[in-house]
C-alpha cells in the first residue's frame, strides 16, 4: 500500500499527530491547496480537467500499487471520481465502489461535478461495475427527485443504496424493486442497517459485491458527531462498526484503492465573484451554520484518521 496525504485544504496539516504518523508510514504528501480552491464544493468541466491533469502528474509514481488517500473536507469528495479512475487504470476486470457516506451524492449537475454528484461520474467509467452506498441518514432521501437526484442507476442495477436508517422516499416515477429497496405505491422502502440489524446487514452487503476487487471511499460524515466533526450534517454510524465493515469487505475482496474525506476546514473558494457568491449561498443553505470548536474538531478527527489509517494499513496489501 502507498499512503498519500492530499492537501486540498488545511484540515490535515493542522493534525500534527496524524501527520507525524503518516510521515512514519512513509506517506507521500501532495499539496494542491491553491488549485483545490477553484473546485471546492463543485467545479465546471474545464476547471476540473485542469485539476485532474495536475493531479495525474503527481499520481504517476508507482501506478500499480494500491493507494490510500486522505484528503480533507468532504467538500472535495468529487475528487474521488478521479482517484477511482486512477485506481482502475491497470485493472483487467471491473470493480465495485463501496461508498460510505451520510449523503447519496447522486444529484444531477450540468457541465461539471459537484461533491454531491460525483457518483454519476464514477459510474460512467467502464471499469466500475457498480456503486454500493452505505450509511445515508440525511434529508437528501426525502423526495429525492425534487432535490435533483438521478435515480436511473437504481433502475439499471448499477447503484445500490443502504441507509443507516431512513423513512421511505416519496417518488413520482415507478422504479419497481431491487436489491436495496422495494417500491410500494409512490415510495421507495429502503433496506436499512437498522431494519436488517448490523450483523445481518454486513452479510447481506457482502453478498451484493460480485466483483473480485473493490475501491473503498469513506466520507466521515457517515459517522456520528462523537466520532467525526465535518462540514456537513452527520449520520449515526459509529466508528467500530465502520471499521468492521471495512475489514469484512477486505477479507473477501482485493482492495485496489481507498480514500478518506470528511475532515472539517473553513471553506475558501476561488473564481469569479459570482462563483464565490453562489458557493457561499449554497453552503449556507446545505451545511450546518457556525464553526465547531477547533481544538475539539482536531482531536476527534485526528483520532478518527488514526483509526482508519490503522485498519486500512492492515487490509490493503
């Protein structure tokens, strides 16, 4: 495994103990904070392609070695689409992406990619067989079509979504039934971790991964606030259960890459006045107001990153 610390904001560099552990693990540190400000929250096609090219140059070292990447705020989760593409370049067969998140990241977004739309981009890659999203509790599942969700991959069987706990989602279209939901009248009734039970869900999730290899992406907002402090509203999963899911998946499948996002950082945007304004308005609407206690956030997030680093180091060859 090759450990990478991708500095897109100041979230990780402020965690002195975690950075020290990364250095001891011979981590490669890539600094792209200036470039990342232009794509924080979302980026248009041209800006994203410029960022991808710059990142690809940094990524060319040891291209066949599986990588674990830590990369700061969940505002950058759409960078995972690039990391997945890099990870599958040398794979001969399709893989499954297992996505731990409090949000489905499935909205439609024209001429670019949003941190809440990147699943669609990942599914466009011919070597991604399916995405399995685990742990969602957010209001994104309330009337998802009205909120811009692209539910077509559910129909195609290329996306499965398993909330941690959530009421049925009201919809207008007929989506039938699939592995992760059953439609009754105009509502999707989800198979949730809470309804199935933690251990039965683990077994069921494993039965849904049909490829020998997987890519794992963790947004720590899937965790309860006791285990992570993020820029977004957070879920109910606890860290020990998340780690047990990672271990169980890796026991049965080769992990070709992984990334961790969801640290807290103060948002900074670049671009023209309208871009900066629209992103600030969007974050005001979608994200919790106010800043967390900085010392508490650093302590909790550093502990979470240590735990994830330890487990991923065990399971990625």
